[in-house]
């Protein structure tokens, strides 16, 4: 099977580069059937050919491996990207015209959303801790509240991807 490494088949099928064969198959069927990509369902014939080409490459593990290696060789030196989909873990930014740019998993909007969520949860935990400390005027409870607040904040930041 011949493939074109300059074409991002992952973006065509809208799947992550580490997606399983089952996910690739589901994406293909969704695009061709439910989304009306098939020409018999009113879809564009050229788009359907590209979707079929992408599925024939990504659906075969050996061809997919060769395709991934060819894409890796095309990556400019000193840059971790390549032909990108912007999915987290792929080390690739979203292509300027792609549907993943600025939104979707790993997009700038999602990163800002995660930061805002962390800040809001942190503020709620601090306020609740301060209210409890005010209600109970014991120095031991104040110290316990402070430690509990720090532990809860640490867990919140850790669960929402505090390493970003």
C-alpha cells in the first residue's frame, strides 16, 4: 500500500496518533456513515477518497508503522512537532487551519480552562478552611485545618494536571 506522508491521516480521521485500531475503525465508520461522508449519502467524492485512503493506511498495523516512521523522518530537526493534530501527548501543535486549533483536547482554550478550574477550586477550599477555623477557635484545629487545606489543594492541582 502506498501512502503520502505529507498528508496527516490522523487529522483526516480525527483520531489521536496513539489511537487503537478499534478507534480508527469507529472514526472511519462515523465519518463515512453518520457524518454523511460517503458519496451515496451526499458527501464529497474527493473527501470520501481521502477518508478511505486514511483508513487503509491507519487500519493496517504494518502500513501504519511505516507511515509513522515516514512522518517522523519528515519532521524538521530540533522541532518536536511535525504534521500536527494538537492532541495531548503527541508533542504537536495544532495546524493553523485544523479543527483542533485553539479548542479540542490540548488546545489553548482547554489549558486556560484547566487553570481557571484549579484557581476556583483552590479559592473554594481556602474559603471553607478559613470559615471552619473562624467557627472553631482552637489553635490545634487551626493547624489541622491549614494542613488539610494544603493537602486538598495539592490533590486538586495534581488531579487537574498541575504539572502543565
